[in-house]
């Protein structure tokens, strides 16, 4: 259910060290002073994977309702 994913902020499970490590891993891919978009993707991907199945189910439900 979608409410299960709204209760916990995405950053609740991230430490400053996790974020710093991600920035350092992807720092060659960006302009100086700006974090790489790959850093955001690296940090967000595990959380996006958690909601991918409910999102697909929602799309199927909407498509069924429209049919």
C-alpha cells in the first residue's frame, strides 16, 4: 500500500558517511562544486526499487478501471 512508503523518509536509512561515499564515488562525473546526477541515482535507486511493484500494480489498476 502506498501509505507504507510515505511514513519513512528516504533519507532515514542514510548516514552522512553513505552520502559522502556516494559523492566521492561519482565525483569525476560532474562539474566542480556540483554533485553528479549519478550520485542521486545511486542513493535513490534502492528506494525506487521498493516502490516499483506497487507503482506497476497501480498503473494496471488504473488501466483496468479505464477499460
